[in-house]
């Protein structure tokens, strides 16, 4: 997947980000939804409450774009991360 340049990223509406206040993890297409799931644990500077909301946004976008999500909660992703990678 190609990276978004600043202009393209700025053109995405706030509600099309998993973390809209921080404008982190765009979820405006299937590829971005898959990427948001894969990178979920790498997002820094957010609370668990914000993660709960972001997970809802991701699941809604996943349904819209036909992306299969195996995890029921973002906490399942956290439990899959090897302890050496957790920060």
C-alpha cells in the first residue's frame, strides 16, 4: 500500500480515522482498515477508552468494506503481541 502524502491525508474527513481526534489510522478503504488492525498496538498517546472507540470505528469500516475481522476486541490483538515488542 502506498503511503498517504500530507495533502491526501488532510483531505480525509475526521470521521474516517480510527482515532479521529488524533487523525491516526485512516479507515477510508479496505486496505487502510486492514492496516489499522495490523498497526493498532503501535498507536501511542491514546487511552483505553479511545482504543475502545477506535475499535468500534474499525469494525464499522470493516463491515462496510468487506474486511473480515477475527478478533472480538482490540485487547485480543494486544495479547498476541510478544512481550518483547510491548512498550
